[in-house]
C-alpha cells in the first residue's frame, strides 16, 4: 500500500468517525471542527440521508463496532431529520 493510499484510508476512517460523533451528538460541529478540522463523508449543511446512515452502519459493521451500528440504526429508524449545521 502506498503512502497516498494509507493517507486516503486514514482520512476516510476519520470522516466516518466524525460522522458518528456528530450524528450521535457526542460533540457539536464547532467543537469537533476545533479538535480535528472535521472531515465528513457528506455535506454538513444537508439532511443526513438514509444512504449515509447505511454507509456508516456498513463501515462500523466491518470494524465489528456493533454498538455504533445499533446506535446509528436506532437514530435512522427514528425518522428524525438529522442535520449537522
């Protein structure tokens, strides 16, 4: 794996972690932005789509982080309109 591929993988992982943190309201967007710049796998000003939820759930399932999967599934099924900013 090249260094560029490794950097891309790290950025992807960070964006998925950030999405989880924001969707579950563990931190606000501003707090997370101050902490790490806040890369995200979706536009933060738009409603979080079901496809984003599905991608996050699949990602955390591959990492065997099932608690995160369950929490995201519960939020997705609540049908609340989730926006980040």
